[in-house]
C-alpha cells in the first residue's frame, strides 16, 4: 500500500504543526508495505536509536521472527532466533501519551531485565494495555495496517516451537526507510516566543538529508529565503506565525513558531543576547579552520563549539578560549561583545581525521545559531 505521493499524508503531517514534526518510516516486506509515524518528540532516545539503525540498513533482509496472532509481530534480530541484537542496549524510556491501547503501536522488545532493549521491535495487532509502563511505545501505524494484520496471520510453529512462534514461511523485510526529511536541529527550540517591534530573530531548520528544498512563510506570506536559516525583523506589534516547510519532493516536513510582538522582547528570543557567530575562516578549508563568535552576556560554564556531520552526529567538541573585549565593529557584532575563537584541525573526538564534506558548528548553549563549513581534501 504505497501512499508516498498521497496528499492525505501531507494533510496529515500539516495537522501536526509544532516546533518539531515527526518522521515517517516505511516498511517494504514480502507481503506488502506499511508506514509508521515515529514520535521522536516524546521518545527521543528510543526513536533516534531506531532511526539510526534504519539509516544504517540494519533491518534490511531480516524477518519477522516472532508472530503471535492477535498480539504482535516482531523483528530486529539479525540471527532470526529472538536472542540477537545490535551489540548494545539503550535505556528504558516511557511517556504517558505513548500507550499500547490500540492496534498498530510500535514498541521496543527487551528481556526481563531493565534497559535491555537494542534493535528488536514489535507492532501490536490488538490493544495490549498490560504492556504499558513495561515496554517503550514510540510510534503508530498510519498506513497499511491491513498488511501488518496479514503478517500477523501467517502460520507459525506455536508457543512450543524452537524458537516459539516462528513463521512456517517467514516474511522478509526488504527494507525500512525514513521517507520524511530528517532534521537534527531546530532553532529556537521553543515554539512560542516573544519579540519587540523592530527586533530581528533567527529561525533555523537543520537537516542531514541532501537535496532538500526550504520554504519560509511569515503569516502565510512566502519569504525570499530558500536556505535553512531565516532572519526576520518584526515590523509591528501583533501575533505572527513563522513556518518552515522542508521538502524532499515526496513529503513535506513542517516546523512552526508562534511569535507575540510587543514593546518588550523576551530574553530567550532576543537576538542581541545570542552569540553572533562568524563564518569560519578559511572556508572551504584543509585541514585547519578558525571558528569565532561574539557574545555579550557571560558564557555558561564549560562553553564549547560543537561540530556535527551531515548525519547529525557530533564529531568534535572544542572548548572555547575567551579573547580580549572589542568594540563590536566586526561584521555587525554587538558593541561591548567579547570575541571568542577556536581552531578545528579536521579531526574527531578520537583524534582521527574526518572525511571531506559539509559540517555544521554551533555553541553549546540554548538557541545558539548554527554555521555551515566545508572540508576539502
């Protein structure tokens, strides 16, 4: 049941306007296709682990090794026996809004021991409320539940089999893919902000997907900006809705902020209280570049520049060393700011050289701007 180009999915996604929309995973199996909306907003540890395994093609070619009629179908074991995993475990994670109260709930399988989940997951075929508080629920089937139920009806060797409930004719997962654009950073993190008349705010949506298009709207008026960052000056008092649409040509990923503009700006949303991040220099670079920024308030304890790759993974933390105070004439930075700078030599936290490509950098404080740089070898 492929609905990749269905407008119903777009409408469904648009109904979830928050500061963070949700990813959709699509299963391709030997009995058909289905889709699950993942809840990284409520279950970030569990969901991001699943997305990471999916993006590494971990699940490709595996089988639903456990199928229990009117209960669950289960996958994620590379050995196909119910005892295998990825070689690590993740912490247990629960949320009161994520419950096993209906069919089609995606949950993490684990042993009887706490914090023992890894890669195995299950999808419920009926309400299973006794699982609440014992297993992590982190998604819901939004299309193709008939396919899930068909998988759940395949004959098995029953409860006394070895392993139990193993299908007589296994159903294979050809692939699982995240079909929505994947984001690893949104700024500001809050979806409700305050600003002053004439104040400029920065909005950013960072993705690890290449070839995306970005559209920005303020009160439904399309802006000229087509990149991942929008700077907007609010001209008058009132209520504003700032919206970003990130598209991969098949799905749109919406992000929305609500801004109340009056005479006083909130401290968290005032651009002048944020670091003024300069473009790294040189850029492109090989192998060394300098990252500088100006910051007016006191820096937090243990300030550092964080560097991320296109997969959204942090590759380096660079402690910040303050430099002398300057007048603020540097490329529009605020007067009275303090200049800080770090040098990156193109290595990761283990001291190993990273590959050529695009990298992002930001300060490890809330709502920090984000810069983009290119390493060429």
